[in-house]
């Protein structure tokens, strides 16, 4: 019985170490309102690929973040913590996005 409890606690501890966006190859989906949807693919620990609606995907690299996961390029920024994300393109106002189940059409 002790072994089962220790195994369960170990599994829970490892589950807490997962990254905000998902593991390599995992896709997460976000709804930013106004018809804007994001598909975010974790490429490795240092990069994500973000596709906004039907536009070409953009690969961006990890940056320092006090909280959550932050990825940046000269023209794009994706910050994610839990089920919330902020997506910024160029000088546009940042969009607040919420994680959703896999949407139809993506």
C-alpha cells in the first residue's frame, strides 16, 4: 500500500512540472475574441509555433518571464500562464486570450 501511495505522489509531482503550453508536439488552442483564434504548438523548451486564424504560423523563442511562459520575436509576443494568454503582433494592442478545447475548423 505504501508503494502505491508513493507512486501516486511521485506521479502528481511530475505532473506539476509540465509546461504551461504543453509538451513537445502538443497543441493548445486559444480564443482571443473578435474572431481571433490561436493554435500554439510547443516545439521544444525554447520555442513555440503560433498560428493566428488561417495565417502562416510564426516560430518565436523563449524569453525571461517572472511568471508563466513568455516567447518573443522582434514582431510577436506570446505570454501564457494557466488558461490565459496575451498575444501581441507588432504595434497592435495586446489581445487577451483564453484556452479552449480543440475548436472546429483548426
